[in-house]
């Protein structure tokens, strides 16, 4: 399973933690939206409304399917070239966050691999 995970994660990514593409509902500072990618270090966020700025330190609430919500402090560190997706870094990943985040990454990755095999 691990080799399958590594084949789906972008190998050329220069980030410290590798990211997987996801499509999950979330809130960032009370503004709804969805995750576009996720790693143990942060995520891409497509907000449904304006009001978030680079440098903001906020609470993120990730709402994965069939798993409890995860509340984790984070900081907006950048955005994509079009200004649509925000780059968000976790400020501190506590031990209680690690397992749920890893579970989301594995579930989403396995789901992506199964979809491409059909």
C-alpha cells in the first residue's frame, strides 16, 4: 500500500511534506470552502468567500467524510498565481492531529488510485 501511496503523491514537489490532491469540505477562520490538496504540513484551500489574507493565523476545521472533524491552528502563507487557492501551513501539528490527517491522506490517495483503475 505504501508504494501505491508514493506513486500517487507528486514526486517533484519541493515542499517539506508531500501533498495529495483532495476534495474535502473545510472552514478557515469561519469561511467555508474546500481543500484542494493536503499534507502533514498544510493544505491548499479554495474559499467560498473573500476575507482571508496572507499572514492570517486562523483555526482550520477539516471535515473529512466518515471521520470526525479536525480543528487545527494554521497560517495562510501564500496563494496560487490566479489568486484562487490559498496555501495554508499548519502552525503546530499535535500528536492527536497526526493520525486523523494521515488517515485522510491514505483514504483520499487510495480512493484516487481505485478511481483510475476503473
